[in-house]
C-alpha cells in the first residue's frame, strides 16, 4: 500500500472462532494432516512427498483442481477425507500429530485453528506463518529459517527451503521436540474474534482522528460543507 498508494496501513489480523477448536475433544494423535484447497500454490505435494519418503501416515482434508495428482503422489495408506466442513474440522485437527502447511500465505487461517486445537504446525517459514506459528520465535531461529534451514519455534517447526527434502527435515526435527497443547492454544489467543473487534475499532478510531485532523477537524468540515452548499 505504501509502495503503490503512498499511504501507511495498519494491519488487523482476521478473526478466528477459537472456541470451536478449544472445545474439541483431544484424540490420539497418530498421523500428520494436510488440509485446504488443492491449489498449486498450497504446495500440498510437498507434504505428501515428504511423508512418503519418511513413511509417515497422513490424512488429507480438502478438494480442488489437483486432487488427481495428489492422490497419485500420496504414500500407501493415505486417507483422503474430501472436503470437511466447519463443524467437522475441530475433530480433524484434534486427531493430528501436526498440521503440515507447506505453502506461502499472506496470513493463513488454518495454522491458527490448529494452534487453538492444541496441534503444532510444520510450516514454510515465509508470509503469515512467521507471525502465527513463529510468533515469539528467537532472532536466531528466524535467521536459520531465512537461510533455508529448519528451526523449532513456539508454534511448531518452520522450514526455509520449499522442497520435499526441506519439509522432510522439518518433520524429523519436529519428532525430536515436545509441545504443550496449552501453550499452543495460548499462541492462538491474539487472533480471537474479541481481539479482532477491539483492534479494528481502535484502528478505525486512530485513522478517523488522523483524517479529520488533516482537514481541520469535524467542526471545520461542517462549516466548509455549509458554505459550499450555500
């Protein structure tokens, strides 16, 4: 926005209905999870290839244009759930060892939903994942990811090389770590609906005050309007 319009913009994260996921009954976490639309930029192929190389079980929730290709890449035993609606996703997250998030997103709702479920995330360390999964990570960890490596972060593991090998290395690192579901749920708290409402109202108030101040304030605008109409 600054580059194209010459204006500053304040970012307010989109809201996630955290209560739907924190209320899910924890299940035995036996497999990894890929979820979302089967679009090329999501890079679900990397998740399936990495799981195939390491012989790890994976479930896939979603649908889309790449369904045929992904089914051909999937390791034996992969369970394709089809498109799972809002009411079914909390249980799907609750049964996952970790959510695999191999693509770059500007934000990414699913990692926040997974964290709210107490489920860690293994994500490509670019875009929104740095601000959700990587929220609170050390500068050293982020530098390792930026250099193409792998690092443990508060919400799971980030990898910096968007290949099947890069994701496989992140899976192996993840399996040497332990994550507290309560701490993962706490990471999702800043993205609640209530927090969105508060931040949006505050951002609107600040922008409105700046806008009116730049024009002499509300009273000056009323005088100017009255004069122009007359």
